C-alpha cells in the first residue's frame, strides 16, 4: 500500500456505505498493486460488474502502455531509444509524460520522470542487506537524470530522451493516471457514489450517504495503529507518500525510497505528505514532489498549482499545511 491514508471502516482501505450490505466491492491486480472499487450507488450487481470490469480493463490498458517493466510498452521503447531518436506513442502515454513534465517545471525538478536512471542504485527489498551506494555510483547515476532532456513533439506525438542511458519511470504518476481514467468510465456508466483505491491512491466520488461526506483517516507516520487526522472529502483525490513505505535503517538513520534527485540520496525534510486535488494524476505526482520539497517548498509549489492542497509531516513532529486544509490537521503529529 502506497500511503497512510484510507477511508475509514474497511480494513485500512475503504468504508463507503450507509449499510455494509449496500456496498459492492470489486478488486483487481494491476500496476504492481491491488485496485479496489467500492460502489455505493443503488444499482444491480450486473451494473457494478460491467462498470468495474470496464474500469479495470482501462487500467490494464494504460499499464501496458506506460510500464517500464514491460519490454513491449511504449515507455520501454522510449527508454531503449534514449540518445538515438524519438518514438511515436499513443495519446495516453504522451499525455501522461506531458503531465509529468509540466509538474517538473512547476516544482523545479522535485518531480522528475527520469529518476529511473537510478534504478538499482538503492535497494530496499527484504532480500537486500542494508547498504549505501558509493558516492561514485551516485554521481554516475545522476549524470543520466534530467527532466529538461525529455523532448516532446506535440505535432508528431513523439517522445525522445536526448542522452544515452536516460530512462523514464512513470511509477510516481501512473497509478494516479489509471485512477483518473477509471473515474471517467465509472461516471460515464452513471455511477456517482464510489471510491477507487489504487494501492493507496484514493479517489472519493460523491457522498457516503445524502448529506454525509466520506471520511478519510490519515495514519501516524510511525504508528500504523494510530490516526493523526480524520478528514472529509467529496469528488477529490487524497494521496500520501511516506518514508515508511520502503526503507532500511543503518547506523541509526532511516534511508527510504523517495530520492531527492538534487543529491541522489533520500529526501530528508519530510516524514510523510498528504495531498488533496480534484485530479488524481496531479495528486499522485505532487505527493512525491511535495515530500522532496519539504514543508516550505511544498506549500510554495502548491500555491502555484490550481486546486492542490497539502499537509507535510516533518521529522521534528510538526504538520505544515496549505491554507485550505489547515483546519483538517493538528499542528503536530508527535510531541517535541
């Protein structure tokens, strides 16, 4: 599960109903995680089956286009052509990369799709002993990173990486994009009360019941059994990134998977970030950027983006928020 945010009531992920029997849930493995769709509309099982099947099929289709883990995907073809030429891609792949590049500009590279050139530099899996990469390896990897060397041609609908060894990774935006596409399809089917959970990337549509909004719990970054806040949401994505998702500890210090590409080392100014936006794609990508930027940078960047709010949990126990969500969070998540 990507983050510590969940709709209260269904085992850490979803709670959606005036009565449990009224909620219809469907799950699907995709994008390296589990997608869950919970429908609260008063519709038949057949309607839910058909709508969710279509939504999941769309997520699968997007994954086949943008997954760098699949050699036949369009992103893999772009990576294979790095430094050699451009690749014609589908409108969906182009849009996803274009959206990511726009956020790179807005955050001065705190979000950068070319992070994938660092793949393998840091290892956080249980099968790997904790170790730091050598400074020389970090320097060499960073030499292949740089969002400004992503070349888009809107007329030809092509993508190119200007330097050999560069690589795109859409893991920081792809799940949000998949959720965005699913939202469109579910609404087209006439559904208005549902939650989509893409491995912790949440979108909450409509209300839990007439006059009752969805309630979402935000987990304490160091205590998974404790909530630091309960917030309400309607027609909104809520996405959290934290340093507890994939990490190791060495010599009393925590090293995690959210890398600051200015240094090649894990970002250090945040412990967790929770982002709110109408657009799941934007929320997904900005959650990573916000974490890297830290409290001051995140708040400033959110102010330059339309319809984005954020809360940053800092290592010293503070919760720094944008103005629009200040009343939803405590000033601190732990005592000094």
